[in-house]
C-alpha cells in the first residue's frame, strides 16, 4: 500500500516526465517526419480540442448539440479575416467588394485565435438563451438548425465572407507547437474545471436536473455557461483548422463535420476527457490510414486497382463494430490515471467491463 | 482485428514496393474520383492515363502516374497533395476538377515547390499569386465574357436572367462574370435566382423566371443538376433558352435531360467529338480514346486531363530535367504547344490562353458550333 | 404575383411537400418507437430509387415489376439495418444507437459508390406521366398530381394500420412504454421490425417517385431529402404520423413560397425553413402535432 502523498508525488513526477518526453517528440517531429504525417499529428490536436469542447457540452453537461460545425465556421472565418493581409483581401473579393470596415483589419495570429473563440462563444451564448430551454433531441435539432443558418448566412454575405468562394491563402500559422499548446491549455482548463465544484455541478445538471435544481443550483445558468465555453472551444478549433488547411469555405462546415466530432466523442467515451483524446487519435489516424485500401496495389506483376469509396465503407464498418461491441465508447466515463496505467501492467486483461 | 492489421501491413508494403523503382519520373494526379465531382474528375484521370499510355517516356526515363483521390473535399485535397509530394516524391502534379480543391492543394504544392498543372479549375483565384500553379484551361472571366458576347451579339438576346448555385464557387463566379459583361454590352438582367447545391426542386425559381420573360437564362451549373433544371423548365413550359458553362459539357447531359436539353447552349473549350476539322492532336486523341473506351464519348474534361499531361511532358523535355523547379521554369515559357483544345500558351498569370467554343444540343447530339471571342 | 403564378407555386409546393412528408413518416415512426433518429433512412430512400432504376432502365422490366422489386428490396435493407446495427444496441445509451445510425448511413452511401459508382444515372420517365397540359395558364404534368395523391392514399392506409389493427396497437403501445409492452406478451422485436419494414417501404415509394420527378439517381441523393424530411418530421411533431405529413407539406410550402414571395432572397431559402423550425420548437417544443414525449438523456 502506498500512501496517498507518495502516489501524488509519483503521479506528478510521471506527468512531468511524460510532458517533457512529449515536448521532445514535438521538437523531433518537424525535422524527421514528412509534412503529410505532420499534418495528421496536427489534425489530431485540433480534433481533440474540438472533441473536448463538444464533450463539455454533451458529455459533461448532457446537452445534445449538433451545432458544433457552425461555431467552428464562425471561429475559422473570424480568425482568417483577421490574419489575412489587406492586400490579400483586396485581391480575393472578386465578386463584390469587401466591406470597407473589414478591409484593413489585421491582427497577429494569437489575437485572432482569441477573437475567434470569443465571437463564437458570444454567438453560442446568444443562441443558448432561447434554445437551452429545450431538452433532449429537440435541443440537438435546434442547434443543428442554427449551425445550418450560420452556414447559409456565410454563403450569402459576400461582402464579409466572400461567399462560396471562401477564403484562401490564410497563412499557415497552425504549427505543432501552436496546436498542441492550445490543446495543453484546453486540457488543463478542462481537468481543473471538472475536478472543481463547477464540474460536479455540471455533472449534477446532466444526471438529474430536477435534483440539481432542488439543491439550489441555477441549472439554466450552468447550462448556458457550459454551452458558451464549449462554443469558445469550437471557435478556437475552427480557427486552428482554417490556419492549418489555409483555405476555408462554407461547405467545410456542413453537418458531416459535426458528425465526425460526435464520432470522436462517442467512440472515445462520452463524458471522458481522456476518451475525447483517444477518440481523436483513433478516428483521425484511422481515416488517414484507410486511404491505403483505395490505392492500386501491385503484388509482383499483378495489379489490383484501387476501389473508390472503399475507405469509408471499411471505416463505417469499424465504427459500427466499435459501437456495438463497446457501446460506452473506448474509455466509457473513466479517465486516465497513472495508477490505472500501472495497474494495467500488473493485472492484464483482468479489468472488468 | 489482427488479420485486418496484417492485411493493412501487407498493403502498405505492397504499395511501398511499387514505388521503389529508380529512374522513373513521377507525375502525381490528384483529382475527384469519388464524391460530388467524381463525374468530372474520373474523365480527367482517364484522359491523363490515355496520354501516359501514348507518351510513356521522356528524357529516356519512364513516366509513372501516382493517382490520389481528393474525394471532392478540400481537406482531403490538401492531404492528397501533401502525400504526393512527401511520400511519393513526385516531380510534378496534375489536378484537379473543382477550383476550391485546386486552391487547397495549391497551397501545399506552393510551399513545397512542386509545379501543378490544373485541369479544369477555372476560377481566377487558383493561380493568383502562385509561383507553382499553372492550368491547361482558360478562366471564368474569359468564359463569362464569351458567353455574354455570344448571347448578346450573335443571338441578339437583350434580356437575360441568371439561375445560380449560391453554394458553388464556380457557379457564383461564372454567373457574376456573365452578368457584368452582359450589362456592359447593353443587355438587361431581368432576374437573378439562386439555389443551393443539392437542391433538386427548382420549380419555384423557374416559375419566377418564367414570369419575368427573359430571352435567355444563364445557368452556370454542373451538368447533373443542370439537366434536371432543364427538365423541370420544360415541364413548366418555359419558352426562353438556356445557356451554361464548361461544367455542362458532359455526354451525360443528353441522357439525363432527354428532349428537354434540345437547343441548350453552353460555352466550352475548343474541343468536342462532334467538331468539324479537328486539329491533329485532337484527332489522335479522339481515335485513341474510342479504342481505349469503346462506347464512351470523350469530352473536354478528358481532353484537359490529356492536355495537362502533354504540357508537363513538354516542359520536362524543354527543361532537360525532371527537377520540379526546372519544370516550373519551363512551364512558364510554354508557348504554342499543340494540344487537344487548341494551341496552348501559358500567360503571365499561368492561365492557358485558348479559344472559347460554343456547343448546342441539336437532335439529341452535341454540336460544336464554333468559337467566339469576347 | 398573379393568381396563375400563385396556383402554379401552390401545385409545385404540394408535390415537393408530399414527398418530404412520405420520407418523414419513416423517421417519425422509428423515432416514436425507439427514440432513435434513423439517419440511414435517407439512404434506404436512395436504395429504393436505385432498385427501380436498375430494374426498369437497366433490365427493362415493366414499371409495376420494378416498383415491386424496389419496395421489397428497400424493405429488406431496412430490416437488415435494424437487425445488424440497431437491435444489438436496444439497451445501450441512445447516443450509441445514433452513432451506429450515422455509421450505417456512411456505410450504405459509400457501398453504393463502390457498387454503383458515383456517376449520376438517368431515370427514364414513362412519357404518359410527363405529358404536360395547361389548365387556365397553370402547367401540370400527370406525375405532379399523382405524387400527392399516392402520398395521401398511403398515409391514410398507414393510419388505418396504426389505429385499427393489432400490430398498430402494439406499435402505439411500444412507443409509450417498451418494457410494459414486452411484459404484456408482445413480441417487441417483431413489432419494431415491422415498423422498420413499413418505414422503409414508404421510403422506397418516396424514392421511386423522387426518381421520377427529379429523374436521376446517385449515391448521395438521399442525404438532403433525408435531412429535410427529418426536419419536416420534427416540424410536424416527431412521433405523429399525420404530423409528419403536415410537416412535410409545411416544409415544401415554406421552401417554395419563400422563393415565390421573396425572389431576391432565394439564396436564403433553407434558412427560412430553419428559422421557422426553431420558432416552432420554441413556441411548441413538441412540434405542430406532437404529443409530449418523456425523453430523458
């Protein structure tokens, strides 16, 4: 039996060491892996941020939201409009001239990230006031409706968003350090948050709203707060995504974008922070790996042509299989802890479901 | 699960082994083989493959095509190009149908310094400010101006209307260039209706258009949607004519639209299998295509896929090297290269300067009417 | 706007709306019973359209046979989806079934790409259905009248099944309380399968009519109609069959009339529908005709 104090020291040391190792890894990666792998590693971090923020809304607080793509879109557009240079903007609006007040705004990337988060959060807050009174699936549908409305507005507001032409030539600010830095900050805040009283309150709201209200919790306020915070994450994630891919247009933010985030959250484990990260790693890499099945394969002189569409067929089968055989997701509601990891080494396979 | 992993590993090794050979020049192709633009991308790929079969070598080295699907999706397009450059180490790239995909891929290629030859991405933004992006096609302002000139001058139509897919960059761009030029010529735009990609019911927009009595409606749609629009217009008894852009140039237009596409006009590149007095390259292309794909008509997408390959090989030949930078420099000097769609010269903005063709559908067949100058 | 034009718009809206309604019924029935948004429903609709395309255009079968094959094929697919992807998850959290539904939807769409290729294919319309005629300046085609007529007949038939037959009683009972129904000796799985079968058959009919009305088929054709029909189902009150039809019609009318009355804002067409949806949800969270469902996450 190890005393609690010792366990904590051990855990802190282990955490510190692994963070250090990860930093070494991040430093090593750009010089040793090709840009393709780099992009995937980068995407994992961004998807993890997006997954975590959706998990805060849905997994932790129990608000079924299908609107994340909309908030990502707001974030991506706000950030892109702020980091693009005035010269780029003048060239790009070839259909209608850009709104004059927008043409000369130019900020550093970090400021644009913050603005992306804040503005997405503002819209989230605005929307949440009326619709968080809805519950269950109705909330999901209403948020989905808002996400689509946001997309339609972006498509039609050419002077501000350049319409369906989208924005291109966004400087690729999203380096590994940037995306993992954001992820680290986000993760830290989430862990802190969920361990705090606020986290308990959110879980109470999720598990039994009536009981929570009886305990004197202003459940509506809590839900609005959690929703707004989640939208902040969605905005930042969208901004990072835009700066990674360097071009954005309204079609990127269709409902399928929300589905893939939902997949990450649920496959990882609803309500588990670790789960969202595991889900992001799995879903992102799986989607990339499976590209292999669509390439022509040559064995000796024999060539099997690639089959278009096969990748998603296999991916969807894997997804269904995971859900059927591990219905709570990979992590369930559990979280990662060092004791769990060390324990795993000792009693392999003994863990109960 | 273990079996699956094993299978994946085997696949990985097999693909790895395929690209291990030395002394080959690799040309990457990224195009839409699946997704909503697959109908265009597939034809372009087949055109490129046909060209590769005809010219399998340059500078005494074998040319190998590395094909990647961009799934008509921007994120995938950027990934696909990254993969071609980083993993397959291609010397040059061909692609793609769809301007937004070209833009997403173009950013990656620009940074890596690998030249790309765009097939049918006609939006001016694609090559804007790019050192490494070129294209075998003309651009939408030119096409829109040509369409407007043909409608106003040659057909004598004074009142035009637009039906635009507001979610499609191609449609919005081309429609806008048509509108600008048509009004500049002195014509009047009587109505501008919009729909969203994926819509299949256009009756409301068409009823509104009919009430405005235009002479011609400009419909810069993709062919599958466009054909449905024409069908519904006929059902509703529309009497005006329709005109589209190069994205309507697909043999399927007639099969999809039936007799409703009769009299439909569209601008396109100066190639069509129905064309009288074809240039020698086009003749050869048409013959070989019919041999390779019996029962399937070639179209401009196939021709542009073919032309893109020719332009790159021509540049490699002139550069005397397959170094990406050398190819780029040679591409910039491209002048009067005979291609299927006419003599191709790449101008200062890396766009092909070529003629604009007009096609009309008569008696269920595409008829190449001639070329226009805006 | 002249009266003629208004009538023309009205007829257009009726045709589109009744198709939405027909698809919406499948969503509403499954949701009413399982509280599951069956995302694969739009893809069953697509399969129905493909089956009719293959039998009539590729194999030149008569239309009656083609329609029969399509309905049967789609019904089997619907049953298979339930058996493989949903039944194992009956006791799981609802979100797991939802993700499974998204997975199935991706699977069917992409399998269709693999098997049918992504090329859109033309559907040949029987000429007699397309012979246009004018009544007082309003253009009509027989098909345009047939679509709402068939939809209303089918809905009436369905209402009869649900409200007047034993299996219908069981369905309604399951939607109130699945466990109690099981205890009453009802074979719940069989009734759920029946629900999927009916929903899929209706989706197939909608798919056929859609393929006739907008004559082409492609693997992703089910996504947007499916999505809109689902919105329609919520609009009308999810769980209610007349509500689904009403919601479908309402959506059809909003889409068409927003363009008709505000032609300058035609780019915002879908936004009108969503704004109205949210307003209705806020005013009456259970939709136009919905009953209060006890749902709890």
